[in-house]
C-alpha cells in the first residue's frame, strides 16, 4: 500500500503545483469563457486544468515504473504486452490535445468524437483491451480481435462522455471520478489479494494515479473554482477510469474468482464490466436522460440544455456546494454498496435491484415538481424560492464549461 500512496501523492503534488501555472497560461492565451448573465461566477475563469492533470499523470506513471513491485507488474506481458504505461501516456496525449483545442478555440462535436475514438484506438493498438466478457451463468464469451477492438473502444468512449456530461458544477466531475477510482481501487486490491495473495496489480496502479490527479486538482476547482478542468481534463480522467477497468480482464483468473466454486456469487467475476456502470451510474443516467430528452424535442443529442440532474437540484433550492456534496454522497454510498456486494455471497438479482432502487431515489430527489408539491418543506421548494417549478429542458445553453459554476444566476452560491 505504501507504493500506491507514494504514486498518488506524487501525482497529486505535481497536479496541484502546476495548476496555477496552467491557469496563468490559459488566461494569457484567452482560454477563458466570457461572463454570462446567468453565470454564478463573477470573474473570468480559465479552462485547461486538464493540462496540469496530464502532467501529474505522467509523473505518477513515471514513479510507478520506478517502484520495484509496481514497476514489474506494469511490465506484465499479460496486460498490454507490458506497455501499459506507454499506452496510457499516448492515449492521454491524444485526448489532451483534442481537449486543448476544444477548450481554446472550440471544436465540432463529431471531430471531438473522432479524437476520442483515436485515443481509444491507441489503447487497442497497444493491446490494452477487454479480452473476454463474463456471464452470470459461469461461462465466458471470448472476444476475437475485431470484437475486442470494438467493445474496448465503445467502453472507453462511453465512459469519457459520461464524465464530460456530468462535469457541470465546480468540483463535481473530479469528485465523482475520484470516488469511482477509490471504489475500483478497493475492489481490485481485495480481488487480487484473494486470488494471488498480492495487492499489486496494473488496475490498482492506474487508479492510484487517477485518485492523485483528482485530489491534486480539487483544491483549485471546488466552489468557487479558480480554474475549470475543461474538456481537456474531463475527457482525460474518463479515459484513465475506463483504462483502469479494461486492464482487469488481462490478469484475472476467471475460474478462481468464483467464491468456493459457488456460482451464486458472480459479482467478483462480472464486476470488471459492472463496476463502471455502478460507480458511474449517476453520470451515465444523466447522459441517457439527456439524449432521450433532447431527441424527444427534435434536437440533437449533443445540443446542451438545462435539464441535467445538477440543474434540477439547484432549481429546487440546494446551494451550489450542497448540490455537489449531495451527488458526492450518493455516488459514495452506491459505490460502497456495490463493492460490498462483490465480496459476499448474494444472488446476482440483488445488483439490478440495487441499481433500480438507487436510480428511482435519485430521479425523485431531482424532480422539482415533486419536491415543491410537499408544501413548505425546508428550502421551500421552487415555488417558495420564487422560482419556476423546474428548468425548461428545451431551453438551450452555451456549450457546457467543464467544471464550471452552473449557469443559474438565481441559484444561491454555496
């Protein structure tokens, strides 16, 4: 554990120390959005925080290669043919380059999608891919080279965009991804120890770097933010999170993962696929609802609007900071529950039941009309606060500013 702590601390320190320099650079080149009437922040806040996060990631990966046990594991030919560090650095470089130009000059959504696919394609090129898909009945589906490439790229691109979609409040994306990385880290450590009596794995090493990236950036990004991570950072941490999950299938012994040979508990085996869905269910749910909402009004699924979950939480009277903390707490509790279920013998049906229950609670919590109808509860709901019952989901907004303060001038600052 000391090795992982060192990796995370170095990553966090480099990210934290470089962020002010990146902020000055972003202001100099004009990579800062103009203040709008509906913004909460009152000074121009630069983007491009992802540049500092990428530098922190490179520093963390370098240190990881120099630590004896972790370095040997990262060179394991079973994962990316021993080139996991090179693969992540190269794919991260592509995604940061795309994000940089998008944050600075703006970029068409389909061009940005092409960059995401290219970054995921680099992971595939370096053999950092999903090798098989586990099934609840105890079988596995081996993937040929074509399916391996397609499914890996799909997992990476979906995770990147899920993080990007949830990045709408100061510190929200960095906090949620940090919690997700911690959940993945704990589960990987437990599983690796149970199977091999070792706590060293590629996935745990990558998540340690990701935790450091997020923790190093959060002090600058929590409300009121001094800098936004931008698409540069949001897409990068989404890529690293996806990579941490993809690397698991290269080292896990599927047959040994059953609990005492009992197929009842298949969580440890199927969690490489389910864990990102579990800990990222909040941004993924927001992503799915946004696409449905926009297309139902005849708009492009990429067209931004004001119907995100964080918009709704602000609309019903929560402050900026309270909204972020509510989403932190929800993600933490749900991730902890799923990881806990992975190490006890429970029927597989428990997992979808927990997911469904959590989604119902979250959606009901974010419905302004439901909350306002309770009549004079704490905060008074939308009507008591003098605001309309809920955000108009068809009302357009400017392209989302990653990590930015939510665009609601009427929402109280935390």
